[in-house]
C-alpha cells in the first residue's frame, strides 16, 4: 500500500483534488472529516474535551465555535486541545489504514508539513493556485471575511514552500487540468508499485 500525503493551503482545491484521487480508485482519509467524527455526538473527543473545557461541549458535541472563543481568550488552550485531539486523529488514521483495500491511500492533511505528517507517508502531493485566485475562491464561499482568511493563510506554510517540499504538485487552475495531473500522479505511482 502506497501512502500519499495530500496537502495545500486554504482555497487551493484540496477537497476537489482528493475526490479526483478517489475517482481513480484511491482510498482517501480526510483529517478534517476525522476531527468532525471525533467532535460529533458519541465521538471519542467529546468526553476528554468536556473534562478540560466543559463550555466547549453543547448538546453532546464539541462546538468548534466555542473552542475558537476559548482559544481567543486563552491562546495556551490550543496546545491543550491539540494534546487531546491529535492522538485521537492518529488513532482514526491507523484504523483507516488497517482496513483500506486500495493500492494507493491518499492522506488528506491540511497541515501535513506543519505537523511533520510528511514523515509518515511515502510521497507528498501539494495542490496549488496563485494567491489572487486562492483569495477569490475563499471569499466566494462566504464562510469567512478577508481578514479571517489572511489570518489563516499567515498560520500556514507559504504555498511555494509546500510545493518545493512536495514530490508532486497539482495546479488547480481548471478542473480538467487538475484531473489530468491527478491521473498522471496515480499512473506514475502505480508504475512504481508494479516494478517494486
């Protein structure tokens, strides 16, 4: 099983690209989706988060809005939250890998390089688009202000640095172009696997 780490900054087209890998027969594990499962009713993060920050659990699930407010008041709370959530996300990933049947497993991890996740995969692929298009895409979603977007982007490694560290780069300028590049990456990895 070949583990491919997929990353890219906000608004670069990572989720769409992950779906394209799935369409090529790859199994896709999504770190953000794992966090959503952990935070949902009955999720493994609910009890430990409640123990540390009772006000963050509303109607039996972890509220991301409440967590943001807690971190806003006390930035040191972030480390405590990460200390609870990151090991649970790791367990979710291990469980997924133990049951995945595909020859290529794509690990969709937004902060792949920032968290050292690139050490746990066989190769990395970074999605990329120019800054102006990235900003326009995020603002068009209507889920955050320009200031919120710029704050998030400032916390992420610069896109060019992510691309320089990745073995593969997918330019998401058009859906067709991105799909063709995904198919090339899959072909390249499968040819390596068949010669291994």
